[in-house]
C-alpha cells in the first residue's frame, strides 16, 4: 500500500513519464481495476474503511483524528479465525488505544499521531488547518540527501522483507497475510538524488488543467483554497514542475521497495502461492486545477490504483467497472475460504471482486461511493460514481456531474443539462439513500467537540502510537504539525517558504 498515490500518475493508468517497473510488472501480469476509488480522500478514514468493509461515515470515521473503534471487526479478525497469521509493517494511521485491529503484530511504529491532535473543528471555519498544511511543501520541493519519510519507509521495507523470511521459515502450513504500507509519495515532494536523477526535468509535464479563479471553483475547492493557505503563497510553474518531478521520483522509490518484497517472495519459494494486492489510500491532486494534496473527489485525489497479482490463478486483464477500497475486505475473505464467505457479524458495504478476477463482471455493482468531512470541509459531502458518470454533492452548496468518458479532466459540469437530468436524479438518490445531510452534520460536529475536549484536557497524552522500539513514543510525528516536522528533518535543511500575502 502506497500513500497519496494517484492512479493517473502510473503507466497502467495512462501516464507516460513515470518509471516504476515493479508496479508495471504487477499490472502486466495481474488484473488491473481501472476505476477504483478511495471511500474518503484522507488517510485514516480511508484505511479504516478498507479494513472494515464499511463506508467511513457508517463507522464514525470523519477525519485523520477519528477513532477507529476497537469493536469493529476487520479483515484481520476474520482471517485470524481462518487460521491466518496476520501481520503489518508500516503506516496505517489507526487512531485510538487499539493499534492492532486484529493483526497479530505490527513490525514498526506509526509515522503519525494516533490521538486526537488533528481533529477537524467546523466551528473555526474553513481556514482551520489542524496539521498546519500550507503551500510550503510544494514550494520547497526538490532533491535531498535524506527525509523523515525515507527514514520511515526504509524501516518499513526492511521489516516487510524480514517478515517474509520469518513467515517462510515457520514450521507450519498455516496461511499468512502481510500488509506492507509505505508513506511515500505523500507530500512534501522531496526525494534523494538517486531517484530524482531518473528523470529529465524538462520532460516533466505541467498540470493538464491550470489553476482556476475563485469564481470558477466549486464550494469545496474554495474551502480548500483557504484551508491550504493557497491565498497566502504564490505557486509558480517552476514550483509545479519541481513538485511533480519529485513526486515521480518518490513513486520510483516506492517501486524499488516493491521489487525488494517480490525478491524476498521469490527467494523463499512462496511467490507462486502468494496473492499480491497493490493499492493506495487516496490520490494527490498534483497541481491540477491549482489544487494540491487530496480532500476532494476529483480524479487525481480519489482515483487510486488497484491491482491483483496471481498469474497462476487468474489471467492478466483489465476491469472497467467501478469499485472501491471498501471492496477489499470481502474479496480477501472470499479468497481465504476459496468460495463465498458468509460469516459476517454485521453489515458489509463492500462487494467481493473475486468473480471479476476470473473475468466475470456482470455481478459488479459498478458503483463507487466516497465521503468527505475532513480538513477543509465545513460540512459533509459525498460522491457517487456509476459507469462513466460522477456525481458530487458538496455540503449541499454545489452539485457537480461529470461524464468522464467524454470529459476526463472534469471541466464541464452537466448538473443543469436537461439531457442528464435523469442520470443526475438517479445518482442523487443513491447519494442520499442512507444518510441525511443535516443529521450527519450534527452527528459529526458533536463528535468533533468530544474529541477536541478530550485532547485539550489531556494535553495530547497518551499518544497511543504503536510501540516497537523503546523510544517510539517520541519518534516521527506525534503532537505536532506534519509539514513542519518533516521540513525540520530534511537533510540538507531548506529554509521554510514564507507567506507572501
């Protein structure tokens, strides 16, 4: 699992620049889901929905400081019941006292806070940024010797490879499942020269859609304009090209880690009997429309890679129907029982993709739903994608409708086009079928107030982070802003970009 890796930045999804041979090989030999989406374009809620097979709002996952409740069964719990050894190396952004959620063990600590430090506060309006994320990481992009994120992912890769060797030498035939989750290519866009130098800077394309004026932006995009302090910094084409150059290098860095994991599988003789799933928690806007990071439903933020690799089981192929991270849990369990898993103890929002892996796609719902209430929001939003049509309800202020078949850049809002009125009504019905906006607003705002009270009264303690090393409570990022902490750890140090407005 990669972090903040947009599907459009990979060659299996159409990119012509990126160099990622290990990912390309997985795609060439595997089943590529062309239209896979995250269920909330933010780390913590997206990963929780993947593990639980539930849409984020249904399990009270709203932002990166939402507590993933220990009472919610995950695929790890179910796999343990099926005698799987289930392990995790790397980032998962679990918030709360339960840092395992069914895994037998975690091989590394967490890179981010596991408490309520980054709780969204709608009462403070759209300018509130709990992680202090601005345009500085874009302006400061470039090459380096070392970053905090490289420190972390080198550690993750080492433990992931070691876990494969340790799993191979067990004196048992019991099956295993290993999650290896990296933090690249998450911002800031900085990578070592080894991977920076893989690309000619002049070959790096600028965003396809230039920055929009405020009057052209939808409601959520305007919120993000202020939440990310885009009104305070000047981002130039030079910054955009440098950030994208580094982003490509960061993808190549992750690709190198994936190659190492596959090498370990081959050396242990387990490659032919191992299913590899490659995905990401959400995308990265990468300057499209003048937008950065995630926090929206546009393709670069919400469209993620999803590749299943097991050439001995399934022929290579491509699936056009829509699906989402929420579908991974039921897929894993159907694969584990080699049939249809029916022993769920509660509702499941996902659908099994196993028939599609065998080329049978008629069963697929062809629907992906994504939600948002995190940084930059001032209320709940939702997206529904069915076929090529994408519908967005943005806090009830704006409604957008795009046909990605004819408008892949999402430039032409069809919501008021009479020719699409029937489709808009159908997608709106799906969007609002299981929650009302006003009730959801009240529910989320009350949850924010509770978490903010707990955090302020406790002074940020405990941090809850998973402890592997004795000093893990103080390593990486705990009660501070992510961008500030990462900037200070960059080697050589780069003076922080200052607001110009």
